[in-house]
C-alpha cells in the first residue's frame, strides 16, 4: 500500500511538472492524485471508519486554507475592480528595471511579515500586472516575489503557516523568532536579488502610465476607501485570531463580509450594471477557481501521506541515518520544495517534543527558517508559489530554469548566516 501511494504521488507530481508537455491541466492531475492516494489508503486498511475520520479531520484543516485563499483572492479582485491598486502604482514612478525589482522585493518582504506570504503574493502579483505589460519580464519579478514573500514570512509568527504552527505549539515565541531570523531571512532575499539585478537592464513599459488617460471607473473616494478597508481587513486577520482564538479563515471571512456591506452601501445609488462590476459577487466570479482546486488536490494528496505516517517515518529515517542537526533541518527545508512544508513541520513537531528541544531552541528556530524559505526552490513548494503559478500561469520548468538556482543560493546563504550567527553569538 505504501509503495503504491508513493508511486501515485510521484506520478501525479511528474504530471503536474510536465503539464504543458502532456497537455493535461495541472489541476486535473492534482485532483486525481489526491483522490487516488486516499482510495489506495482506504482499500489497503481494514479500519475504513478510521480512514474516513482522518479524511474528515484533514478536510477541516484544508477547507480553512481554501476559504482563506478564496476570501483573500476575492478581496484582491474587489480592490482591483475599484482601481485601488492605482493608488499604489501611481506612486511608483520609476521605469528602471533594477530599481523596480528592489522596490517590489522589499515591499513584498515586509508586507508578508505583517500579513502572510500567501496573501502578499496574491496582492503583489495583481500589482505587477498593473505595472508590467510584458509577461516574460513580469515573471522574473513574480519569481522574486515568491522568494521575498517566503523569506519575509519566515521571521514572524504570522507570516507563514509553519511559523504559526510552531508559535501556537509553544516551540517559538514572537520576540525570539523576529530577532533570530530577521538577518538570515533578509540575506535569503538579498543574495538572489543582487544576482538577478545584474541581469536586469533598461526600462520597462509601465502600464499604469499608459492607462492614465483612461476614463476613471471609480472615484478617488471609492478607490481609497476600498483599498484602505482591504488592507485593514488583511492586516487585522492575525489580530482577530489573537483576540478570539478562532482560526484565521474566520477573520478573513468576517472582513470580506464587512467589505461586502461597505461596497453595497457606496454603490447603492448606481444603476445595476455599474453596481455589478464593483460588487463582491463579481469579484468572486473573477477568482481563479482552477488554482484553488489545484491547491485542494495538492493538500489532499499530502494529507494522505501524513495519515499513513510516511512523512513521520521519513523524518525518523533522516534522524537515524544523518544525525547532524544542521543537515537534517536543511534537508527538511529542501524537501519542503517538493512536499508541502505544513505536514513536514507537523511531523517534525511530533518527532521532537518540548522536553527534547525547549521553547526557542536553536532547532525550532532553524526549522522555522528552513521550512519557511526552502519552498521557494520550486514553484509548487509553497503556498506563495502555488498562488503565483495559478494566477500567472507560470510553467514549472520555466521556474526551474530561471528562478530555482537563485532561490537555492539565497536559501543556503541564509542558512549559513543563521548557523554563523549562533556560532559567534550563542544559540538559544
């Protein structure tokens, strides 16, 4: 059974990677892979009730991620429908590729630390569509957005789902992760940014400047209000979670409801046609549903691997055969580029308890960095990458050829910086 599940997962992964070669949409491959993994699992298990219970438990977690993703995408589409991003893009006057690359990367880095890497990626990809008309050039920027979003999300407890897991589990504290991981995370971004800067030259065609003569579809008041409310809603999600102890998707659903009411009120006196294109209903229709279903298929497949304890067994095998803590953690980070970092971190948390490694131990902080940034090495290795892939239709092999090496160099540079930092200044 375990071998068959592994083969199914690998074949599904290959089908996703070679989407354009086999001419089968990656969403179809992901959904089939996810379901087949569970079919094999339940058929090879005598306790079918246990398997069904595990599936329902996983679907609770998966649904929360999908509803968060769907709501975040709807909010971004709503802001876009009101030309809210023009408030930001109008402030970016440079058409120099290098300057724009640095601006976009650092905005992404710090924004993902406040929001999360997934939401930030959705926002920045939408923003880049407004700024850069040439898709080939835009994809390089989006590749850096994925690296910057994952690096920025690694040094705060709310920036990435894995750091949130470690934070909630008591493995890390807010102050220590921000102090210990800021420099390694920054280096993880800066190294590929410097290298890519040497490849960038000349000017870009700024679509925002082209559209300045177009007739405004919304007023300044409407643009500023919806943009402001949207940003407040996204930033308030971790605050909502802290205050209510409810999961993040509840906070973003609540925020979407507030935006829904606000837009209904400000457009209540308009005719039906004008009102419709500025409504949440219209924004939901524009959301890229196939990318959401792709995310669903990937998570379902991963949950099957987790339920069969294959990931925990893999972590145990690494512990026995490798032994060196740094190599183990770096390997887990690289593995998260292939397999989702959430179950990997969950398996690691199950393998090592607080008694073995106390709160804010070197091990947990290093896990937070590696699991958070290692996923940048492949486009499907992180939620940010999957979102960018779905929104911009980035090919798997294009990312491997153009971005993977940059992400690897940044990943290892940040990891060595973390090790050196603790070597010279002491570890937790």
